[in-house]
């Protein structure tokens, strides 16, 4: 169970998120101070830092220029006591994946507009790597961090960051017991729409392929505790199972939880397709998974959607260039990134306000990969 | 003309690059010191930093633990005089694109193995944004930077970074007049292989679509100076034109240089396909461009490869899930990232050695998108 939230705010329109973004102008840079003082950047840095050699005249000009421009020396090296930098840490599972690539890019754009910059660290969904990343960001004295948490159940390292006064915003995934600002898409609603489409077309043997259980996958035969999966995946699976439970007796029959990555998804899909009562449709939890699913279907000699319909749980840039084009649940990825950065800056401005959930809507985009009627 | 290089080293095998990566263990963290001392991280930080309140006993334990572990306080806040951080800046055109997403991820992995972390900044191919990014990284006192430079001809901001003692490694793109370590793929050789395949199949009307000329595209009618394009794009175009010049009279006839992004590539391709003597093949300079090219071909009612064969100048993860699968020039993207980080650490270790070029091989992967014979 999740602890009750102080405030839960659902933003129904993406536009409203844009309105929230703080668009402070970037702060005055050392370069601008140097230009106004008519000295090199190196001289300006020495004069402002009080180290190395700079003539008294140059130093006076630099200090006057800094005062005139309102230069705020927010270099790391200036923050010698309890100070933080203008850096926001971003901790994601895989920066090379479309979802995290695009959301990180969006965080970066919003940070730039707010006079901040981002430091990106990659975890490969491993909790140990995430702990190390968070500690490193604390050592770097980041202003805040945006984390797509690898574990649903262990957020102690994140609570530690909060205890040290560093805002933590959870992106895409909730963490049980952690009272933090969170931004995620309504993945359950999107999955329900996709399932309604498939079930409406007559599909009953619908597979679900996801790397929802960390780097090692879900052990075969182990009881499935959806609340222990990352919440974005868990929300999709809950919607998938709920929809199937309405029409079949054994909704978990085609639920395949595999280790992280495209190759694992490929293998899991091949296994599903090798069954005598193979699925007639497959729901791929995200676009990396979908790559493995599509290759597995082709290599097994089946056609999409004639033999197997396919849906992906997020929308990659390439969804319209497959043949047939891929039906997807569409998340507002750019808006997720903007909202995450916005929550960091709000928390910095007001450290004690109740935590906020920003839940962005998803849609189902039917394309030809779910266009067929169900065969035998 | 490029200035002569002190050393030009071509690495023919990707494996050799891996051997070059410095695999120092990550340095001891504040967390480890705190654990050994049996105090909280916050207490350890205060004790080591000499600020705030910590009991004398706690301080003694922390200092003893730090000494025993060989803790090197490399926090930004510790580097108060001329010091740099353990951060490597990464400046790319679009972190959400497959090429830069994967190479940035690879830089991140290699940095982690070397006890460093990365700060990522995005430029959208705009020189002004790149200048601001470089100055920001200098303000942040990064240890070094990896830059996919927006401009082939203006590297003054990069030279300034070097003058301030910060290593600059050029990724993917050379900058005229800048004496820096560089790592890039042999894009000219890959493009030549792709063109040989197309010409061997009988294609003569071969289009080339690229956003090779920055955010605003190449002005229609303006003379094309290939040396002013970013070098990876320029190398491909030079190979494309050289191959076509062997078999047609007017090799620039189907050369379409458009602004940055998929939509511009879509529009440029629609224009090529609307000509009465439309191309029978299209070379898309990279995978973002290829998305626009493939959509434009489909929307114009043509089939791949029957009506129009397609090649992409780099290999996205989705190249095998299009129908037909996409023929690509394959770059060793992960190795490019590893080599870039390696060049940063080498330069830090030896600031005065001659600059190095690491040129990684490309291959051409023929798939079904170039599988047809040429129609009419």
C-alpha cells in the first residue's frame, strides 16, 4: 500500500504543465562579467576567486562589472559551506531508450530555461547502481534530483537525500513509503484503452511482455506481487489483468516478465509464440520491449496483425515507420520532463509544502498493428 | 583545409578501443566513510568540511575513517582553488536521437568505470547554444568535455576551453583549425559502400537527404561548401557526390539539405518525390532523417524498395523492425563513446602529448530496403 498523499493533483491538460514551468532568465555568466570588464575569462575568474595573479586595476574592473551585472558566483567552487550547485541530477534506467532519452532531453530543455543544468546518471535498473548514483549526486551537492527509481519498495537512499535537504522528484515511478513529489503518466488508463481495443476485436489469448522485474526478471513460479514492480509497469499489468479477468479464466497465463532489455523480450516472445495455444495479440510494455517482440514475431514466421496483433505501452519515434504502423499508448513524454524539472524548482522555492503528484493523461493510438480481425 | 595533425591513428578493431579505457576503481565515497565511522552521512560531511555541528568524538572517528579508506574529498565544494571536479561535460546536438543517445550512454558507462560522472547539455545544432554550454561547463570547472560541435568552422569557444586547461574531445565532428583529440567513425567509407550497392543495382537517380547545414538548412541556390558542413555529414556527402560523379553528369541534382529534424526531412523528401524524374533511391544521412524519409515515401504512395530504395547513414535500434528492414551504414556507436571518454582521461594524464585521432570503421549492412531491382 502507498501511504496517503497530502495532495494529489491530476493535470488533465498538457498545456497546463507548460504554464507551471519557471522561466527565470539564466543567471549572469562569468563570460559576461569578463566581457564587461574587458578582461579574459581566466583573469575574471582569478579576480573573483581571489587566487592567482590579477592586477589591482583588473580586479577592480571585474568586481565593478560583477556588481553592475548582478553576478551571482554560483560555481561549485564558490559553494564552500553547505551551498549547492545549479545542477539537477537525473537518474534514469537507460538514457539510450526512447522514453528516457526524450524525457531527459525535456528536463534538459526546461533546466536550461530555468538557468540550471543537468547531470545524467544511468542505472540499468539496478538498485545498487542507483544508490551509488544518488550518493554521487549528494557528493556533488546537486540542487535537486529527478529519479526514475529502480525499486518500488526500497527508497531509503532517496529518503536520505531528502533528509540532507535535497529535493527528490520521482519520474515515471512511485516508491512505496517515500513522501516525494512525483510525475508520471496514467499508464493504467492507457493500458486499459489498449486492452479494450484488443478484447473488442475478439482477442482472448493476449500476451504481455515486460522487463518489469529488474535486471534478473521475474523468477519462474515465484508469486507475482504487482506492488513490488516499478509502478509504471505495475499499473499497466494491473490494467491488463483486470481487463483479461473479465473475459478469461486464467488472466496470468500469457504474462511474461523478463529481464531488462530487447534481447530478453525477444526470447520471452519466442517462448510465448512456440506454445500450441500461442497468443493472438501481444502487449509490449514499452518501445524497447516492442523491438524484441516485433523481431520475435517476424523470426517465428508470423505476420502482424494477421497472426499476432501488437500494442506498445509507449510511443517511440519509429512507431509510424513499421509495416504495419504500431498501435501505441501515447505518453506526453516532453511534458513529463518539464513537469519533473518544475517540481524540483518548486520544492527548492518552498521546501515544506505538501508533496504533489502530477499525473499526465495517456491516450491509445490505434494503428494498423491492431487492425486485423482475430483469426482461428 | 584541416591543419595537419601531429598524430593520426586509425583503430581498425573496436576491441582495441576497449583496451584503452582506464578502469580505475571509483574513489571512496562519503557514504563509505560515514559507514565506517558509524555516523550519518550528514555528520561525516560536517566533520570533513569543518562546518556545522559535530561532536569531537564523531569528528575524530570520521577523520580516522577517511584516512583509513584513503578518502579523497573530490566534492565540488572541496575544490576551492583552481581545482576541477570529477565531471566530464558532454555537449551534443540532440540527446533524444539514437546516435547521441547511445553514444552519450556509452560515455556515461565509461565515465562511471573511471570514477567520473557526466553532465549533459543539448544544443539543437545551434552554435550560440553550444557557446553557452561550453561557458557553463567552464564555470562548473569540469575536468574535461566531449563536444559534438555544431560548427565546422568556428571553434573559438572550444579553443578558449583548451586555453583554460580543460581538455576538449571532439566527437563525431572535426573542427577546422582546432588542435584537439577527436573520435569519429569513417563515415565516408560507409557512405561509399552504400552508394556502391545502390549504383550496382542500377540506381542513377539517388537522392540524399540530410540536415547537414544547421538549424536553418542550406539556403536554396547558395553555393555548397562541403567543408563548412559538420564533418560527419560532409564526409558522407563527399562520398555520395564522388560515387555519383562516376555515373551521372549532375551529381548534386538530388542533394537535399534541410533544417534540423525529422519534419524537415519529411518535407524535403516529399519535394524530391514530387519531381517528374523522382529519385529511385534515397540515402538518409542518419536515423532521425530516415524516419522522415520513410514516412514521406509511404505518404506519397510509394513502396520500399520497389519504388524507392532507402539507406540510412547510421543504424537505429529499429532498423530491423521496419518492413522491409532498413539497410544501414553501421557505426560502432558504443565504441565511439568509450573512446571519447578515454581521450579525455588520457589528455588529463598527459596534457602536452600530440593530439590523437581515433577513427573507427563503418560497415554497410544490406537489408531488404535496398533489396529490389530498379524499376522504370
